[in-house]
C-alpha cells in the first residue's frame, strides 16, 4: 500500500467517527501497557492530526472532522521537519499503526453490531455471565441465574434473535446437566434442535426475500421497457424452492413469525393476489404485540415494497388502500419512521401514497409529525414538495404550482427527485389550463434531456416519453383554440395520440395521460355535437 493511500485511508476512517468516539479512541491509545515507540508516536500524531481538522456538524447535529486537502503534507513537515520522501514515509508508517489501532478499537467497542451479532445486545452480558458461572463451577448460581433468564425470555417478543438466544441458552443448560451428573449417559437435545432449526429456517427465508427484493430493485433501475417478473428467480430447479419451503414450514404451523415470513417469501416467489397480501397484513395486525419490532419492520417493509411495485404498474386503488393499512399499523406501533431520521425518498413516497389514496388529511398529519426527522438542510424544500403532492391530488392546482415553481426548490444533487418535481409541476400547469406557459417549459425540459449525460438512459426514457406525449396533447389543445380545424381530423389526431401512449413500452404517468386524452375527446365531441 502506498504511503499516500495509507494516509487517505486513515483520514477517511477518522472522519467517519463522531467526536465523542474520537475522544474514546484517544483514551484507548493511551491505555496500552507497556507503552511502545509506535504508541507514543501514534498518540502524538493523532493529536496533531485532530488540530489540522475542521469540525463539521451533519443534518442531525452530530460533529465530525473534515480534513482539508494537503493535510498529510502539512503534518509531515510539522512533525518530521521535512517534506521529503523520508518524511512522508514516516508519516505513512505511523498512520498505518493508527489505522490498525483504530481497527482494534472499533472491534472491541462494537460488541453490539447490528449485522454481526446473532443475539440482542441486552442478552450478550447475560449469556457471558452464565458461561462464566459455568466455567468457574458455580452450579447453584448458574441454575438460579438461568431460571431468571428463562423467565425473561418467556416474556420477550418473537424474533429470530430471540431464537438464537434460546438456542445458546439451551446449549449452556445441556452442558451444565452433563457437568452436574458425570454418569449421565444421554441428554435430550430436542429443544435445542427445535430452536436452532426454527432460527435457521427464519434466517434462510429472510435471505431469499432479500435476494428477491434486490432483483426487483435491479429490474426497476434497468428500466428495460419490458415487464419483468423478478420473483421468477426464486423458484428455480427441478423441484421448486417454493415447494421445498412449503414442506419445511408445515412443521411449524403454529409459529406465527415463520408463517409470516413464509407469506412474504411466497409473495416474492410468484404472482400473488391482493387477498394474499391482505391476509399477511391481517396476521401482522393480529399478532403485532407478540412480535419484535425488527421483525415487524422487515415484514411490513417487504410487503410495502411489493405493493409499491403493483401501484407503479397498475395504479390500482385497492393496493393503495392496503399500503395505507400498513402505514397505519406501523404508526400505531410507532414504527412508521423508526429511528431519528427519515430519508427524503421514503418521506416523499409515503406522502405520495396518502395523496393517491385520497387520504389528504392523513398526508398533512404525516408531514407535521415526521418532517422534523428530515435532513435539516433540505427540510423546508421537501415539505414544500410533499404539500404540493397533496394539493395536486386535492385538485388545488394553483396552490401546487405556488409550492413547486420556485427557484430555490431545484434539486441539483438528486436528478430523480428533480425530475419528479418537474413532472408534477407540468401536470399542475396542464390541469390549471396554463397551456402556453406549459408548452414553453416542456420544450426547455426536453432540450435539457438532450444535453445532459448525468442521467441513466433507462431512467430518462419513461420521463422523456411522458413529456413528449404531454407536449403533443398540449399543442393539440392550443392549436384547436387558435385555429378551427376539421372535427374528423381532430378526432383522428386524438386517437393517434391515445394509441402512441398505449403502445409506449415504458412511460411515466400513463394512466393520467390517458385520462386527459379521454376528457379532451369527450369535451370536443360534446362541443361539436358529434
């Protein structure tokens, strides 16, 4: 590894730590005993490095360090008195020591990693203490503590993590039985096997659901123009995986958590009816108090993603109603926006679903309650977009334009969000009959599409087709207002426009465009008594 790369790597890692973590790292460095030369140099270098940094707070008030360009060269000159290769090499060597120390520090303080640990944080200490009592021969204390732990576990909500805890607890109990009675010839492992098999089954089901979800994401991002059925990859082979899992799950018909995850798996595995999703959510509503939060979130977020996929393709109101049920259940369980923050995309998606389902009041309540969890530097802008979405669906098009058509609402760093804002603005112009202005704006937007190389072509195509279709429809209406045309020729143009929209392989807002064509045609026929 080159010295420059080593320097960049350590500074990058250091900038990921919160300020309070950096203080803990400094204490960790000083605590090593006995001191070594690298340690002394490392402590000195860390202090000097921190002095060269600038403090910066993120959107949620957490402080981090930012290192200006040339930090390494400046440190080499200050600490080693020269800027030659020798100085840079010395700096790289000590940065390498600091990076290794940081790795040990993170490993030791991350006993509760969400990804790596197989048991919840609050039970790690319990299990370690039981193991300590067992190894030190404290049988009576072990049995007493084990009894108390089991009573606690009986009242815990169901989750894969809980099954792992139960499995590890059972392993310790079996070991203790053997230690207590050295003449014991056999011991039952039925309960241990049951816990382990349940946990492994849940883990495997969730893994397959994650893989299927990734396939859907890839299909959406590719935007190939063809309707894909991403669930197909989950049921390959001479005996379908779905059939295999059905046999496994039958063994645990009374285990609600396994049945729920199997229901999610089957939703991914093949095309499922609305009734299947409805029964899944009903089961969640029925048992939500006995299921751990992380499991509820995993299940409902998976179903939410599948429902959103249906609404993208079909715009079916029944699926939207189901989405609202999911959101209301999550809200009831205080899991609609877990944690301290919400992503911009998730915030806008939820408001869009409230709007499409015509649940405008709920949408405004969502904005009021959860907008404080948005990133501070874009909160007002996102709230404006959210309110515009609700106003548009409520038929208040002029007010929606007022929210959207402002210069400081431009999303330069999020091209997809900016494109969605523009499309909603253009739809509002059309609904408000601001057709001359809309024509001009459509021409400018299409010209910008032709110039940019920042957007993925597969993403641009659906939006470009929408804008082209809207421009043709707008031009048809404007030309009709200015010039009297043969009614039959106008009807032919309307039919041609309808066919182009219907035949487009992938086009944004297809249903809305077809509705506008139908309304225009109906009014034209009525006005001309055709």
